[in-house]
C-alpha cells in the first residue's frame, strides 16, 4: 500500500454542495500557513453557522487553473443544507454537481502531495481527463482530532 493512502482510488459523483466558511487568498507559498489558520478559526466559530450537515467535517475547495478572479484562492468551510445568516467575515460557495477521481489520505499531512501524485497517475492510467477549471475538494474528517486527520481528495474529471 502507498504511504499516506489508505483506500482504493475510485470515481465518485457528488451533487451540489453549499459551503459556508472562509476564503483564503495569498501568495502560493503562504497557503501552507494560511489554510490551517483559517481551518482553526472555522472550527472555533462553527457554532455561528446555521444548517450545518456534518460538524465533524471541513471542506476545502479550489480550482487548479482559475479563469476568473471569483475562483481564485482556497475556500475552507462546512457543508450546509441551506444558507442562513452568514457570520461576519465568512462567505458562501456553491459547487455544482461534478464527477471526481477520489482517494482517502491520512496523516502525516505533509505527504498529501504524494497522494495527489498517485491519484493523478491513476486518472491518466484509467483514461480519465482532469478538469483544471472545475472545483477540486478536500474533505477533512475531524472526528478523532487533528492527530488522526483523514482527508478525502476529490480531483475533478471530465
């Protein structure tokens, strides 16, 4: 088994996702510092968010090659069933239904690039085509604390 990857790669289709949280925009090399800060603040303030579907999950969303400024950055939030009153300094993001190549990654988080590399190789081997202009997702499962973090990686495909 590949280090950091604990599940088989697969194709999954997800319906529309409504997310409330923070949008992180910074220089590329700063995301590694800024995303965890936003995730921590989200965890501390999630009781302010209405209609949360799973309080033990955070969802990261990004577009590899954004073509418009509205898609620039990284969103970290929680999925909601509907938008209610949006807390101060938070934003919303609606992700349309999409098809993804997916894999589950576990700690250590610094190996996440390896899991992405393995997933991208699998996509190519299976004859799928990555979509560089659609939303990619990282679903963080927080139920067992940060030391047992699991991240589902969803790379959008055509």
